[in-house]
């Protein structure tokens, strides 16, 4: 049994100050490995959300006037502070979210690198000068900040997503109000402490905590918000779009995924098995871009399935703050555990066969679900079509590449996909015909800072990372300049 930890009390961060909510109400945060209460954060009021928006609006007017290179200096200092506090921040993440400590540490390191990358864009994002149809005229396209950004964070990579929203917003001259997930707000408020430490100007960076029905609706529906950037579920994205539509507010949404992994007849099976298992159990399967369903050529299905079952049986799991060398931790909440459990039970009732796993782990505490492999599932079944968000892998077979691509594309989601093959023609055809924002060839599903993470269909609108992701936080201003060439 875990030793009881002292319950932390956090405050919101508005206008450069840590404050309690006038509501007097708090949200309780639990450790998913032990089910213990670890912190309480304020549940703020609509009026406090409005205050955060108002101060951000005022602060942005001066912030945008600073040269981008000067804004970048704050980000560079922030990245350095994150690195200095790496071990502490990683433990905060693991405690409230449940991911293994090694992955939390990687998340912190990746966050610092991401902030540095976006700070480096300060001198490279640019407008254009176009050729005019008229004499003595120049057409210039300026790239300008949108204003105030509302950032909605998920709970699965909560610390990195603070940076994914804030770094590009701030370097381009926007102010931001962030709403972290109510399940994992601690790390975002620790992030705010570092922003304060580096002297981030008041009002430029704000964090408000509370329920979506209060905080989320107010942020998304505010006429003072220029961009709503959300990473979360499809339902959350639809709600945000509806709320933002009254003021035709721009939205950038990264939503769910149901990534297919195609294993061709000529695939390196050991490589494919390792990449798919790594991609399925990372963060206990709670990653929107990682493999959620496998299509394997019927001629190698037996050999592939045997290897992947063996690999999934070897996956280790436990309390990330008490056990070492783990592959995964618990699911984030009891609700998440019950959801995964129910989906697998329904699949079995429809004829699916469990080759390994298929049930809650035999532990006295925590929200742990065993790594699971299913066969005899149908293409139109829930377990193949809907996001599981847990360490569950359904396997289907195909006869040829035509069928594999058709099956892979037969889904409402379009975030990521992958294929394993030694044949260049097969790889290129898949790259051209798979209807997904990203396709990974002979590697696990994990994006790069300089890439562009975006989805199609119900997986979202817009995207993040790289120069294209930075552009989400900018708007164009076209200037037509007539001049007199005869003036001396």
C-alpha cells in the first residue's frame, strides 16, 4: 500500500498572480495508481474566466509591439527553467496522470526542446511581397497575431500540450488563457510558476481551472477570443465549435484517432511487432495518434499474431513512482478503466477472441488494465471503429493491398496511420492513398517538432508543430501601397 502524501493546494494564475477562486469550490485530483487524493485546485467562476480574458486582451496590446526576438527570450528562459526542474516536473506528471517516469521525463525534455524550437521561429516566420497588376504599386502580406488564444488541454500529455499551445501563441505576439484538464491540472500550474519566475509580462500567460461547462463554454463563446485551440475528444471539439460559432471564432482542433497499422506480406515482422506494441502501450494506450487496429496480410497472420501476443504478454505495468523499468502505468481514471473494460466485454459478446489480457489487472489499487490482443473481430464492430484509449489491440487480416487500404480508410477518424513493408512501391502507394494526416512507414507513430500534426475527417481541423503549426496563430493583413514615382 502506498504511503499517503500530503494534499497540495493550488491556485489559478491570472494576470501574473496566483489566486484562489471566489467560488470557494475546489476540484479534487487523484493519483490513478493509488486512487489517493493528491491535490485540490480552484473551480473558478464565469466572472473569473472573463477577468482572465480581459487582462489577456489588455496585455496583448503591448506584448505584440515587442520584437518577436524579444518575446522569444522569455521562451528561451522558460525552457531553461523547465530543464532545471526536470525531475520534479516528471514526478508531478506521473503522480497525477499515471504515465511511467521515463515517459514523463521524456515529456518534460521534449517540452523544453519544443519551446526552444518555437523561440527560434521568431526571426523566420514571414510575410510576402507580391507582384501587382498596376504600375507603381506594391502588394504586401503581413503576418500578425490573432489576439487572445484560448487553449484547451487534454490529460494524456498535459505538460507538453501547455507548450504546444503557449509557445507558438506567445512568440507570434498573442496572449493566451489556458484551461487544463480537471484530471491533470497540477503540472500546468507548476508550468505557470516557471513562467512567473522568468518574468513573463502580466496577463500574457494565464491558467484558469474548473469544469468545462463553466470555463470551457465561457472561453469558447467569448467574442474577445481570436482562436480556440483544443486537443481532446470529438465531443469536446464539437461543443467548442458550436460555442465559437456565434462569433465565427477560428478553431484549431486535434481530436480522436483510430490509427490503422498495415503489416504487408513482406514486412520485417520483428520490426513491425516492436513498433506496434510500443505504439499501443505507450502511456497505457492513451494516445490519439498511436496504433489502435492492425491489418495483417493473411499469409503471415499466424506468425505475426504469435509474435505480438508474446510481446504483449511481456509488457510490464505498475505504479510509476514505486516500481522501476515499467512499460506502462494505469489508466487515468476509474471511468477510463470502466470504459475500456466495457468495450472489450462487448467485443467478446459479439464473437471476439481474447488471446491475452482482456481484463482488469489483479491489483489491490489503481486503474490498471492488462495489455490485450483480440482476433475474430469484424470491421464494422465498435472495437475496430471507435477509439478505445487503452492497451487493447484488435487484429484483422487482408488479402491484398487494395483491401488493406480500403479497410484502413473505412473509419470516421483520419489522424495517423502506418504501414510495414520492404517494398518502395507498396509504401508509396499507401502514402498516396491512406486518408490520414500522417503516415508512418516502418516506425512507431510519433511526430516530430518540425513536422505538422494534423488530422482529417473527425480527427480535427488545423494542426500543430513546425512552421505550418505556427501559422495557426497568425492572421494575414494585405496592404496595397500606391506610390508616386515622380516625387523628388
